[in-house]
C-alpha cells in the first residue's frame, strides 16, 4: 500500500516518528509521500530531509494555500531549488481554500498558477488542496495547462460532477479517511464512480483519522481502513484495491524512476 499524502514532518510526530514509520511498515505500507507544504518553506525543507534518510519516504514541496500571502520571492527561489531534489515527486499541496480564506482569494489563485508553472518546469505532478472552490480550481487547472504531467486532487471532498470535471482535466482523485465518515455520501458516490486507473488513497496524517480511529492522531498505518472502504464501495477485494491504487500512485509520481536510497 502507498500513503500518497501524509505530513510526517510536523511536530505531532516529533516524539515517536520512528515508531510511526515502524507501524506503517508492519501494516504493509511500502511507500509514503511526505507533503512538505505548511505555513512556510520549513515544511518543504523537512520533507526533503526525511526523504533523504528514510528509504520508503518521498517528498513534495509547496506552501499551503492558507499561508501563501506571506510568501516572499526568496521563498519561491528556495522552493524552486528544493523541487529539483531527486526524491521530490510532486509540487504542493497547493490550491484554493475558500472555506477559511486565511489568504486573500486572488492571492491564492495567483500562487496556485505559479505552483502549477513550477510543476511544469520541473516535470512533477501538482498536488491540489481544494475546499469550497471547485469552479475556480478547475478553471485554473484548465487555463494553466496542467494536464501534461497531471496531478491529484488530494482528500477529495466533492461529488460525482466535481469528480467528472477534474477527471476530464487529467487529474487523479485521492480519498482519505473521510470516506469512512457517516456524512460522506457524495464522496462515496464519487469514489464508486471514478475510473479504477485514477484513484488513490491517503491519510493526510496527522489529520482526518478514519473510523474507528476518528478523533485520534492519524498515521500512515491507518490508510488500510480507507482502502477497505474504497474496496467495498467498488466491489473489489482488498488485494485488488491495493494493486490498483499502488499502480496508480507509482505511475502518477513516477516512483520507479526515483532513487530509493
């Protein structure tokens, strides 16, 4: 199994990161993508560092849409350098969050376009965080011509029509522990609708722990619960869902082309 989106760099894991990684490996997680996108460039630095010392961890680099208003040109320069590290497999998470509006919407849109341009420049997929902004996100993905390397809508929270729009733009859909929540009907419908070759699973750890761990700190080992839910929705065995989502993740992030040590 591959956890395509986790935040192993954050302080929540500082005291027991080695144990968290050990539990993931014991659960059958062979690869984890550490999303180096937080309040500033420090998250990207730490993700790249972790990917350099853990053979089954890869990294992405970015700044979360909540915080792009505080970015400087030197931040962009450093991210451009980090993006070229050999074990960096994606750009982001980036995108639009209109639920909180912690950064002005136009600033978020401008940064999203710039991150997509960086992804094209370094030939990496875009990892998108979209909340309450599907129309604008689809327009930016379309007008920025993000399709050549593709990307993923992480922690997908839309319905079937949102899914169709992103799929038409060459995006993958990644499903998190929200898939197991009782009020996630539209998300489950989208998970059943999406083509098998465009679905991924993630934890978004330490956030959004799936049932039966909801309310606790999430960690990569728990991605199996999301995979079980996805398999059930699609009428697949757990083994088949594992194979499909693993193959998809390897293809999107081109993991076979990245050095493992």
